[in-house]
């Protein structure tokens, strides 16, 4: 079992590729600006939007753990 896990992990690391996931319009707007203010605002917006799924998943794990502990007692 450990050998299979090691081989699959090694396979994923060797054959992984970097992906650029930015639309062409956003890239064009952000590359043409000299000051970089819009680019920073877009990056801040992305980080802001990324926070909510992590909070929701964390809350789901917390409440499921709380329910599991209550059932075991």
C-alpha cells in the first residue's frame, strides 16, 4: 500500500504543470497599467473571495467534530 501511494505521489509531482488561470481581458487590463493599482486591487479581491470557502469548510468540520464528540460521550 505504501509503495503504491509513493508511486502515485511521485507521478503527480513529476507530471504536474503550472496553470495560469486568468482570463485574457483581465490580463490585458492589468498588463497595460503602469501604476499597478488595479493589479493590487484584483489580487486583494481574489484573496477576499478565497477566504469564504475556507471559513465555510472550517465551520463544517468544527460542527461535525462537535456532533461526533457529543455522540461518543
